[in-house]
């Protein structure tokens, strides 16, 4: 998902709720302190990725990232040829082939800037073989290359990798503080800000994207419409609903394809044929990763809907996230069954299990079919 301009604009004190990280990164840039590798660690939604792109902007811009120059705009659009982002491509983490590609790329000279920056997401999913190979890069670093590692579980990284990185801690942003920021920044009501944050697992950048993205909001409307009718579906209706959700997963891909095409056009004159081919291969991987992220996002939306049913069932309607679905929940999904609480908890566990299956390349269609059939059975008593 794209990161808004305000989210990556210097200075670092715009990193919300992270005074320690903000002070350190500001001092790092002002004193020209350039470690070979940074390690941003902390919970999801704490602003680690926003800070990484802000740091990349300061490293790749000749003005230090404090101006909306062409280099800054390229970082904003994720189209700067000297900035690359890596994410795990295997079911259980990074593949050994990815470290070979990274080593080859890092050995090449920068295209436009004086250095190259690599943002490595979910660094705690490095396999032992990947981490050992990456360690060699850190021990014999290519000139003018900076790595920014992002992870949640610091202990999952090899101690030798951790010891060669500058650690930058991030802490969870209080929910009410994040909501207040979104309300002021995006000029939206409290209810929409709360919903956006819930659908984004607490990530401010993702919540901004939800508020600003018509395709993401259309995804949610489709999801809510399908769930609203679940109580009356027969088996064929459930299969069709799962198919519609798969189509929904592809909605955000159009925006990414447009951005990727723009990136190719901007760099067609400066990159070699081999580099352009690498860029196109990277684009394919980005599309696959985004489709999986979109599938995960819809599961999170479904889970929030089940939680809302649970809250209404427990007499706490004021705490629901999908505030516009309260009436549908009250009229269609609150049967007076003595074991309703257990049924709702079973549905939540099923959504957790379905999300885990995404990491093992299980068909998205089959995951949605399993979830919808499970919800129909548990919430309506119909197998």
C-alpha cells in the first residue's frame, strides 16, 4: 500500500508516537552518522515502515530529504532506482535465491544517488541460510549501500546479524492517539478513523491508505454486503460469495500496475536491459505480494465483523468497529442459542486459521469457501 506524502516528509518528528526513534534518526542525519545497517524493531503499526522510507528519502536526496525534489518524489512513489524493498517470498520466510539476487544487486553502482538503500521487511523471517549469507554482506559491505531491516521479533534474528545493525526501537502507538491523529489529519469522523485503523491492524500508513483509497473502501462494501446475506445463502450462494471475494482481492492491483508502469517509463532511459528485466521481475513479485496482502486484509475485515457480533451479543454495541452494520447484526445474526458465545469464538479461531493458511500458498478461493461455510454453520445453525 502507498505511503502518503505527509507520512514520509522530513523532519523525523513527524513519526507519530516514537520520540526515541525520532530523536535518534534526526541526530543521525544531522551528524552525518551512516551505519551500514539499521534495525527498526517493534510491533506492527508502530510506524517502522514510514520511518524507513523517511530515512531512505534523507539518504537518497541531495538536499537531505527536506524538499519535494525529483528524488524525494521518486521515493514517495517507490520508483527510485536506488531504493529496493524486499519481503519474504516463501511460505515460511525468505528464500535462498533472494539473497543471491540481493548480493548481485548490492554490488552494482547506484543509478542516480550517491548510495543505494535496501528496506528488508519482516527480517525476523530470515531462514538460517539466508541470515548467514546476509551476514557476509554485512561483514564485507559493498560501498555506499545502506540496509534498513524491519522486524517485530528481535529475538528471532541471529545475534550476529543484530550485532552489526544500529538498533532503533519502536513502541505501540496508543489507539486513541492514532485515531485522534487520523481525524485531524484526514478530516474524517471518529467512527471512520476507528474503522480504518481496525482494518489496518493498527498501522497508521495503512489506515491512511484505506481512507484515501476508493478500491479498498469498495472491497469493504462488497465484503459487508456478502456477509450481510450469509444467513439466507444456499451452498451455491456461498461458493459465489467466495468467488466475489477473490475478485475483490484483485481490486488494488490496478493502482499498483499504474505505478509500476510509471516507474518503468521513468527509468527506461537510465537502466540497462538487464536492470529493466530485474525491475519487471520485481514488479511481478510485488503484484503477488499485494494480492496476498489484500486477501489477508479481507480476512481481517471478516474477523472484525465477527468481533462486532460478539460485542453486540455481549451488550456493547458502542464498541463495534463496523458501526454501519449494527442493525444488520441485530436482526440477522443474534439467534438466542445457549452456545452462541462458543460459536462466535469458534468463528474467530477459524479466521485465525484461515489467515495462517495464506502463508502456505493455499488457494485463496478455498480459504474463503472454508470461512464462509464455517460462518454460515456457526451463526445460523445450517450446515
